[in-house]
C-alpha cells in the first residue's frame, strides 16, 4: 500500500505556477511601479495568453517603448516553479520627476542630428543636416528629415522600419523636393516625389528589394510626371566596404518608367504617356595580391528599351564612370563602362585610416537606345590617384588623361587631351 502511494506521488506532476517576478531595463521607473501595472500573478499558471496580457498591460501604460515577457524556471529539476522575467525599454525622455513624458518631450529625447558634407563631381559641394528620431512611432523605426543646400538642394522626410526576419528586412518610404543642375545640359532639374520600398535579406550576402516612385519633374522649362517601378538584387561579400579584398559586389535592377516628355531627338507628339524598360548592372570584384595590394575590376551597363527624356539620360564621365573626362561629356539612353585599378596601401592594417595610391585605366561609351555597342566610339582614361579611408571621412583624388579613338577612312585616330582631376570627399558625423 505504501509502495503504491509513493509511486503515485512520483508520477503526479504538479501544474506549473508563477512563484517570482523580476524586472530588467527600468533605469528610472521604480520596479514597484512596473509590478503594480502587471498585477498579482503569484500562483497563476504561466500560459501564453497570460504572458501576452502582461505585455499588453505594460505597453498600454505608455511608459515603455518596448516590452518583453519571458518564462523561466527557478530550478532545472522542478518545472512547477516558474520565474517571470520582464524586460522593458523605457522612453529616452523618462526622468525621475516625469515618468510619463509627453509626445513633444519624447520627440526631443529620441532625436539626433547628423551634419552632412559631400562633394559629387559634376554637381558640386552639398552641405546640410539630417534630423532623425529613433523609435518615435514604434520599435526599430526611424523618422528622418534631410535638409541640404549647395550642389543638391533637398528638403525631404523618410520613414523606415527594420525587421529581423529574412523575408522582410526593411520597409521604407518618404517624399520631398530636390533640385540640382544637370551637368550635361547645364539646366536645373527639380523633382517633387513620393516613394516606397521593401527589402528582403534571405542571406547575409544577398539582398533583394523593390519599390515605386512618382515624381513631378521640372527640367529647364518643361514639366513632366515620371513614374518608376523597380526590382533589384545585390550580392555583397565585402567584409570591409571601405577597402574590400577577395570579395565581389554586384548590383542589378530592372525598372519600368512611364513619362510623357519627348525623348532626345524626338518632337513632341502629344502622347499622354510613354513606357520604357531599363536594366542596370554594376559588378565589382576585388582580388588581394602581394601584401595589402588589391586589384579592383568594375563593369557597368545601362540599357533602355526606348529613347528617354533628357532628364533621364545616363551620364558618362567623372570618377563614377570614366576618369579623365568631365561628368556629362557624353550621355545617352544606354551606357557601358569598365575600369581596372591597382590599389596600394601605404598604411598598416592597424591604422585608424587607410591611406595609399593607385593606378587605373577606364573605358566607356554612351549611346542611343537600340544602338549596337560594337558600333560606338569608345573613350578611355588613364591615370593615378590617392585615397584616405577613415571611419567618418573619405577622401579620394584621381588625375586622369582622356583618350579618344575614332574610326576614319585612313584608320583609327587617337586623340589625347589634358589632365583632369577628380575629387571625392564625404564627411558624416553624429552625436
């Protein structure tokens, strides 16, 4: 009889019950206040529904920007004694004398500013500030407003939300007004636009995305509406994007463009809309050689299914596509360019800034839609350069000599121009 009672007691499993609660992350709000919001849970069964109810109570209190409720066991060999761990993330504006800050104080506390300074060849120096507020409208959100002047004048707003899952990694959208002077046509290009984008990261080295943009364009004295749908993918195996080695970085995209403005070389036909398909590929490879020396190879291709308006022409020239030539010296619906450069760092691997020099050779051509690349006149650029890559500062100086080869009845003629210097500079600081 006694043996039967012992066996029955051994087989009986007690229902789990909450025995203790602990709170983490409340640097200002007293633990007693958190527990008062949660209520008396002692002896209750820690079901998923109860834990969800506790989290909802804390979120509705308005004191925290994020809440996690976790179930743990006080002892490994006794699952009936349960510990509840509550992790809260207080709003940045919470203070000892104000545990319930108002909306304005939350905005001021979560905000930050980043000065912007950059030089884009062909457009000039841009300077300004980016105002941002983190977790203002939810966890892992950022609302920002870039305001710039100079080469690119911009007043815009951007909203983004990041996620941990591989299916959706980032959702973003925004709108604003930008204006800059097109270097090929030397006329103003103003665009008021709204846009939205979704990105996925199925692998650490793979990112795919898509989105749409609608812009009211004023180019010189002509007005147009441009609607763009885009899908793209990027493969990036770089560990150090500032100075990659033994890595590849490939970006490819396809766009559908709808516009009503006449294309280059076309008269206005009164059509309400035209449609074009444009594909872009930018592939880069980095091969480590002796010591810190790196051989970098790049190829670019832009192809449009039909002629495009002047404001959407691909620009050839400058550090981005063909050194030795001015930005916009050549333009077209299509563009093909390639470069090879040898980068030789002179700083050590442990230096705070990576400095060095390089030699390069570029080639490129811009041409009309449906044209044959084989029939185009290619431009070339050869030269040397120096670079400084730091955490918040980037400086690059390239000096290139332009070379053009043209076919004539007498054969191929070679034209050489004077040296052209290309400057790249960027500064990004924050608090």
